[in-house]
C-alpha cells in the first residue's frame, strides 16, 4: 500500500520560499515506472498541476509554465521522498498543496494548506 | 495547454437515480501508441484529497463501486453513476494526462435532490 506523507509550514511570508516535502512509503522515488507530482488547489485556480520528477536511467523534471522560474522539485533518494520549493511567493500562491503519484494520480498526500501572508 | 470543460457545474439527482457528468477536452487525448484515452475521473469530498475513480477513460480503480462507469473517446467523455447513493455527494473532476501540463476540469458539484 503506497502512502504519501506531506510536511512543511502552513504559513509563508510574501517574497519568501514555500518548501514542502512528500515522504513515500510502499514505493520508491527512484522507480522506473512511477512519476511524482505536486498539485495545488485554490478557489480561484481550481486544481492546478505544478510539476513532476521521475527517474528513467536519469532524473527528469517538468514544470508548469505558470510557475517556471520559481519552482524546483527535487528527489531525495536517501530518504525516499521528494520536495517542492516555490520562490518569491505572493498571496496568489495561497492554496492547498498536494503531492501525488503517477500520471493519473492514484495516490495523494493528505494536503497542506499554505497561506502566504505577512 | 489542453483545456478541460465539464458540464454541468452542479447537478442534483434523487437517490437511486442516474447521474451523468460530461467532460470535453480542447484536443484529442487518445494516445495512438496504445489506442487508449488519457482521461481520469476523481471524486473529492470536503477536507480530503481527490480520489481516483476511473483512468484510461473507462477503467475503474480497484475498490471503486461498479455503479461508477466512464465512457467516451477522443474529446468527449462521460462519468455515470448508475444509482446515486448518499455517500456519492461530492465534487467530481476530470483530468487529462495526454500531455503536460496535466489539466483538470473545473469540477461538477453533485447533490441529492
């Protein structure tokens, strides 16, 4: 049974960096068949895919254009987890953030409400 | 980007009756290499992440009741709940995974009439 456990702060100040981690159990971040994603949900933007990381003999990343230049998704093989960093946040980045597995998202983290406010 | 449009935005159905939700993509999501449609359906209840119901447009996820079914191909898809139960009250989303950025519909809120 795959489980994804999210951690990270729920409050971030404007212009600072949002950082979240998704710990994986029951699968491997280095799997040659899985892909690992970050998705956010807000009333104004709905469900928005942010990006993914995956391993196919080497590491790959894809990011949404809307956050390109501000986003980094990194795998951590030693801890079997992956992380999200979103720089220069504004109140428009306030959302519930989810991690998820695979391209149709069969497993999700529990969600983290991140509020961007001073 | 592929735009996903659901209809209706909200729906009220009597218990035991059929509920039908539609989803249209702005371009085909039929993957030619395996002749499968890259379309998934999710159910979301308040305070929970979305739950995968259907993938490849018509394959039911393990553990999902058989009253849920998906159909369609190319750009037009349907989620059908054959006999609505009280626990089916939720928001339903479609999602394409044909190409990144993966995109979702705006959601359909299903209620009991």
